[in-house]
């Protein structure tokens, strides 16, 4: 038989229920304490009736005070505390009066004290009980108010972060579409309609695959690699064998979660500055492995690198050109850096490196968060499959090492550089 899971409910989830629980527990405890004290001192059992009357009186007075305090708690501090003291003083007087009157009836002429003496002698008990009750009432309500404000602020911050991530994510689509449509336009001008049509078809497949994902959501690294493969299918229509890729993804890293479309701008950046300006093209390597509790990813190209030294790792955002390439628009690396900051704060690492002899590397480290089986998968509905490797006539295919995914698809007939 299935057992329903027991989920603890916060005590103050229902303020009304919590109030009555505290009321009954508090005044019930006060009655028991006074009753046990009376019996321990050898008092008769009928004294319990007197204690019960005074307890009910205190219980009733606190109900009235709760209504008054509820109306005063949102007022100015001077009004709140001033009127609360007046209400508390009135409740103490009523409580002491009832207690003195009941004791006067119970003891009759056995005591040589009048009502005023009983009233003054018993004033300390209601002052302590009702004063402590009032302090606890305001303390609990102020605590709940502060907690609600903190929760509200946390939700607003989460919504702002999600909106920022969505904005940065949507920024990638126009950036990518501009470059791809520009390539399609070039093919049309050259009257190469067949490769232009093939590129449009692959572009529609790539957009269909990426736009269904939640803009601020996360995908597994394996799904990100599959999306990257769809993008590379489009770029190979332009560059053919000039674009060479090498993927080395550890099995443990495949299930790691990361923001969607995190690697595509880095590969696009490598194609723009390494493959495009060189006649022989370039090689782009993507590696990912788990190091301790961190996921380390690198995107490296064999292009010309930078003309000058790295300036704090802000290559694109500073507008510093790669050798042989145009000045950056500041979308790619700047976008990735901002998305990582929004998603992970100071818990991420983003570095760029370039050697004097050429080559450019982007290193990203984020907390390793493996996807569980219960989490719904975003992106693709099927397992990514590496496409077969083909090479031009007279060229031997590049050897593929263990645990390396080669995503080189077949060349399109009639495509041009």
C-alpha cells in the first residue's frame, strides 16, 4: 500500500490556527501551574474553581487585547505603543478587580482585608501575565512581518534575476540570426540556391530546437552539446573542411546542469575570429570535465589569437579585435560573463587566454549540479548521436580518441566557402 509522504507544515503557516494553539497552550499552562502550586501548599480542591475563573478572565481579556492590538500594530509607533499601554493598563485593572472580587467571595470574612487591599495585592499577577502576553504578541507579529518582507524581497530578486537571464538569453538569437542570414544572403547573391535552401532548413531546425527551451532555464551539458551540433551543421555549410571540431566530454560531466545556450556564443566567436579569416580554417576544441565539485569547460581554437595582451579577460566587451578579424560588437563573451554572474554570482570562473603563437581559449568553471532522474529534460527529447565523419577526397579522416564526440556531418553537395 502506498504511503503518503509526511510534509511538515510551518507552525505559522496559518496565523489564526497558531494564535489559538498558543492561547490554549499558554493559559492552560498557567492554570496547571497555579493549580499544582495550590495543591502542593495544601489548599482545598475547591480553590481550583477560583483559579479557573481567573484563568478564563485572563483568556477573555487577551482575546479583547488581540483585537485592539491588531488595529494598532500598523499605526505610527507613538500611537501603537501609547494606546497599547492604555489598553494593557485597563486589562490589568479589570483582571485584578475580578480576581479580588472572586477571592473576596471565596474567603468571605476569613481575611481581614478589604477589596482595595486585595486589588493592590493581586495587581502584580495580572500585570506579569498580561504584560508578558502583550510583549509576546507584538514580538511574534513583528517577526512574521519581517519574515514576509524578506520572502517578498527574495522573490523580487529571483524574478529580477530570471528577467535578466531571459533578456541576456534572448539577446543571443538576433546576434546569431544576423550572421546566419548574412551568409544565406551571400549564397543567394551567388545564385547558389540549393545550399541556401539547405542552410535555411537547418536554421529552422536549430531555432525550433532552441526556442522551445525556457529562456532562463537550465539544460544538461549533453543537451547543450546536441544544440551546438545543430549550430555547427549550419556553419559547415559555409566553411566545409575549414571548420574542424573536436569534442571531449567526460561521462560524469554529461549530466551537469548549466544555463542553456552557454557554449554556442563561444563557438560562434571562435568561428568568427579563427575559422573565417584564415584560408586554411581552424580547429575548435570543446572539453568538459568534473573537477571536485566544479564543472570545468573550455572552448579553444587554433586561430591567430589576439593582437595584444589580454586585458582582464574582457576581450569582446572591450572591443579589442582578434588578429585578422573585425572589431567585436560586444555580444558574445560579454553576454556569457553577465549570464554567469546572474546565475552563479561569485561562485563561477570565467577566463580567456591567448598565446603569442596563436590560439584562443575560454575557460568556464561553475558549480557541478548533476541532473536527477526526476527533473524534466529541456531541449532535445532524444539522445544526441554523433554524425558520421566524412572528409574530402584524398584526405584521411581524423582519428577519434576514446570519449570524444566527433560531430562532423557530411558535406553538402554544391556548397561553397
